[in-house]
């Protein structure tokens, strides 16, 4: 069945297992005995030791491990006492942190799913503009001033087409006389916004113009054009996989939220007339 191969189905399946597991290991209501007993198990000690090693690149000494354990117990005592006082209720920081943890759980589910190449290929084609390489142009240009008249433009253009030396023509400028194959956005950053758009309509190898830049008027010979293209999946597999997982994670998070929200009666006052 096709549904068994759908990535979102895998997300839901894994997510359901994880959420059910959390419900099993987390009692619905803590008893008084559970609340007043703090148990630090072997797994907790091992985790503290691993975290220390990850940070300091060595195993903790006995004294260091004892200090870590004491700090963990202190934190747990203070957290429980804060909860007794109701300090966790109405705290936007705590609420935000718990919400983030739920989102992190969803993200963890997303990273556990390995999509088929056909899924990534479909994602690539549906989002091709995100991965398309920029158009590139190579050209030679002659600057002929900020506001040259028609006769000046035609005279320089005729000389260029006749084969006169480029360096002997035009006005003085600090702009580059030529550019190798360069992305259009980079060209525009040098000559001004929109300059490259005027070059894309020119015939390759022919002097043409005038072309307006942010500095004045130019005559240009386009030497090479490399159009925008979509790389094959094999060349950008990691980037596509990362984006695919992000998008699917967002879809899963929204779907999961809608399922959870359906368990609540949500009452909201009428908002009409509240906007400005």
C-alpha cells in the first residue's frame, strides 16, 4: 500500500510510539510518596558522567561526580518546592520552554526518518527555485559617460564594431573593463541594481548598447552566458534532505498540534473590534 511508504505516515507512527511511551513512563498524577522521594539512579549518574566528558574531554573524578550529583539533587529540590508554591503557573518562560521541548520532540522524530530518493527528487522539483544556480555572465564594457549624447554613443559603438582598441575608447572610470563568468547579483552589486538585466537580452559576441548602470552609460560585449539551472539531486542531496526534514517536521508539528488540541474545549472571547 502506498500509504505505508508515505513519509508523513512514518512520522505519525514514530511520533505515536514516542508519545505513548512518555505517557506510560510518566504517571498521570504524582503521589505524595513520589513527590517527596528523589531518586538518582545509575542511568542518571552515567548521564552526568557522559555530559562532563563531552564538555571536558575526560571522565570526572570521584569528587567532581559527587559535585554534579549534589547539584542535580539541589536543582530537583528547588524545582519541586517551586511547583508546590505554584511558581511554575503563569510563568511565560517556563511555558515557552515546555512548548519548545514538545517541538524538539517532533524535530527528533523528523530526523529519524530516512526518505526515499524519489521523495527527495519530488521535493527538489517542487522547490526548484530554492536550489537553482544563479545566472552568470562574462562581458567587456566601455564606459562612455554619465549622460553622453546620441552622436557620442554611435561613434564609440561604430569604432568598437570596427575593431578599435577598447582601452582607447570611452571615458575614464574605476569600474572593471571586463568580468569573467559572474553571478548576476554580483554584477549588480558592482554596476548597480538592474544592470545585468540589460545584458541578458544582448547577442553574445556583439558590441551593443547603450546599457544604463548606476554610474552612467555603457557599451557592452557579452562573451559568455551560463543560464540558471537546477543541480542534480546527487550534488545537493544533503541540502535537500535537510530542507525536506524541516518542512516535514513543520507539517508533523501542525498535524500533531491539531490532534492534541482536539482533546480540549477551547474557549476564546470574541475578537471583533479588537484590531486597529
